C-alpha cells in the first residue's frame, strides 16, 4: 500500500494561531500536495493578514503553526508585522 505522499494525493493541513496561552485553531484547513505547499499557503495567509491590516502591531509572540490532520505540529512561522519602510 502506498502513502498519500507517494501517490501525490493532496494532504490536509491546518493553520493554528497561538501566543502560548491562547490558541485559535483552524478547523477548516487546506488541501495541498505537500508540506512545502502548506508553508507557501501559510506565508500567503500571513501576507494577506498584513495587507488587509488585520495585524494590529500586537502580534509579537504570536505564531502560525502548521499541523497535519493527526494534530502533529509540522512547522512554526512567526507572525511579525511588516515594518513600514520610510525614506527621509
């Protein structure tokens, strides 16, 4: 029997947000071909949050955790607001 990874079927990943004491769990998730695809999607989610001003500047210490369907944390990405560049 082949694993999902071997036959190239999509895998289900979830993006949880946490600052340690508080966690916002992703119950929907995304279907992508592999962890690299999940990382790309997670980085896009963080960028969308920045671009839509969903980040208030209080995100220091918050992390986006990519987990699989079994609940295993596979990757952690920091949520750091983009610092505006000003030219004087």
